C-alpha cells in the first residue's frame, strides 16, 4: 500500500498536521516509520478516513435527487451573453465550472452568491496518479 507522510495526509484530509497526529494518537489512523525514520500513514487508510469524515452540505430544503456526484456550493462568477453562459461555483474546496444556456441561468435565477447544486453525470472521468518512475 502507498505510504504518505503526516503532512501529505493532512493536505488530503483538509486538516492540520497536528490534527493528523492527534488522530494517530487516538488510533483513528495507524502510523509506521519509513526507511528514513519519518512517521508515515497508509494511503488507503487516509482515503477511508476522508470518506468517513466527509460532510458535504445537504441539498436545499425540498429537493431530492438520485444523482451521486452532487456538489452544493455558491455561485462565484457568471459570464452571460445572448445565448450561452459560463457559471462558476465554489463547492467547498472544489471549483466547478458549467457551460449552459443563458436561458437556463435566467430560469434558475442564478446570480453571484446564490446557492446552486452542480450535478455531474458522466461516463468519461479522467483519473490521474503520480508517476512512480517504474514505466
């Protein structure tokens, strides 16, 4: 399993290094020592802790959906012309940009600062990983 330093785990978990160390002390994460004597944690364990502690905001009242890839956020920017619009949302730490018709922007009443939900349904999802140097 991939190992990562405490500081790397903190970045992926969205918490401080000290919080990761406290979680190690409490047994939430198990730590080992790498060949350089540094404290490391298992990447899969970090992923599972991230999943368990994920607290995305819920849907606005009165809304239900079958979509699983849903990001609730705030509209941070709008570029609207006669036909098309670009809508930018900040959904927690994630920036989501959508292209849609100007009519849709008007119908949804979107404006900077308004709450919106980005629903993503795609058969094409690109996954990237660091180069391991063994190619």
